[in-house]
């Protein structure tokens, strides 16, 4: 007796039926519809964390380079270029930029000022970082760059950190996502972060705001 002919509803020796393939595609579509919005919400929620970790990594790199090369390395948050800059200070000539890392757009994450009514972590209650026009400047690919609005920390060969005037620099940096309709208001209390830097050793601490005060990570 000869076997019954195959149909679209039966599995053949060469693969799966059309119904089975359509079922798999349907499941994939449902999973994508569920997961894609979650992925974008997750990415948005952790923008301030991503930016904070980038700043911490750059500070640590500046500190390690200063220690290993027995020199002074300047770390800058450059609002004009929207970047983090690492600069070798040269006592005999122009300071040289050796690394620049882009920041997220300021409408996505702010780093230039604290959110309204949010005080620095206390303790240690370090002063908020102050941005000013850069009168020292540096060279980038042979081109002089001055006048950008920056906050700078100078990591020295003994592990300490000072400002442009050579005074020990204890500072607090705020990193947070603003609302789409109001850049001066935080998008969410849970997205506010802070970094504190101790001048004596360059140690950086990472903080999360809980709506009342900052708690260390």
C-alpha cells in the first residue's frame, strides 16, 4: 500500500510544515513586541549610570597615568565639546590632549549642575563642581583649543588632586537625566547620581539619590 501524499499540514522529511513555521514566527513576534519597549525603557533608565561609570573610568585613567609617568594629568568635563578630556600637562610647552571621550547629549543626561533642591552627598559634603571658561587650553592634533567651558581636576604624581590654582580639590559632580519638556527638572528621582572626589588621594565615590538623600553604591 503506497503512503499517503504529503500535505501542507504534515511534516515532511525535509523540514517543518508551514503551520509550524508560522507558529514559530508568531511566537517570535510576540516576544519582540514585549521585549523591545522594555529594552528602550531599561536603556533610558540607566543613562545616568552609564555616564557616571564613563566619568569614573576616565578619572581613574588620569590618576593611573599621573602615577605611572610621574607627571600631572588634567581631567576635564568639557561642556562646549560635550566630552571628557585627558590632557598631559607639559611645563615646557603646550599641554597635549591624548584622549577624548564623547558624553551623551545634554538633553539626555546633564552633568553641569545639580537638579533643583538636591544637595551634595553629606558626608562628605564636598562643594559642587564649578564650570568656567578654560584659560589654560591645550593642543589637539596641533591645533590650540582655549575658552571652552570646563570643569578641570589636575591629578598629580603623588596621587593628590588640585584645581587650576593648585589648591586641593574636593568636589561633587551631579549626573542626571532631565525631563523632555523641562531640562531643569529631573526626569526621575531614581535616575539622579553623584560622584565625590577626595583631593588627598583622588578617590572617587559613587552615589544614588533615593528622593531624600544620597546613598553610596
